[in-house]
């Protein structure tokens, strides 16, 4: 499906642009399938680019699961304290993708409503580092996961 987007002349630049746009892992399954179907009309990648793309995708999947685990962990802590947690942006949007783990997200954006301050204090109480909020959100660092409390 996406392999029709691959240029024939400069696939390394194409890959680099996919990385910048955060879509490289989303394209990898189709590229992988085309490689193993030996469909060279659709794809012509060097061995090093194939390997780089595959390993980068594996890393994105691993990071996704790690961030999701920690996001759920802190959300459970808040929920057990009676705080409603609303996941926003990256992680929330990823649930609409056929393979959620291929949609990159960098931090856990959440909204705690009227419990904004209480959520910050509870995060600190369970060992998170806290960066006082600006006009938009606070930054909480929980086990190396950045959380934006909006």
C-alpha cells in the first residue's frame, strides 16, 4: 500500500524524511512485505537501509510499550486516588491505528481536570520529579517518562 510512495532514486532521503515525520514504523510492514515478496518494482533498498529501518521500527515498538506501561502505571495511581485521567494526543491517537505500537509518541499527555494540583502532588509522593507548570501544563518525570499534565 505505502510502498508506492518509495522513490526509486533516493530511498535514503525518503527514509530520513519518514523518520523526521514520525511515520517510518508505519510504513515498515508494507515495505517488509514487499521485500519478502521480492517485488523490486515497488521497492529497491540497500541491505543497510533495510536493516536500519527494521531495527528502528523494532525500537519504536519497544519504546511504545515501555511508555504505555509507565503511562498506565501513573494513570492507575491517580485513578486509585479518585482522580479521573484523560489521555491526550500521541498515545490516545495511537489507539485509532491498526497497529498502535507503530505510531510514535514521545511523552504522556494527560488532563486531570480540577485535580491538576492534586495529581502533581501525588506524582511527587510516588517518586516522580516535578517541574513547576507554565501557563499550559506541568512536566512530571516518572521513571524517565515525561508526563505533561495539562
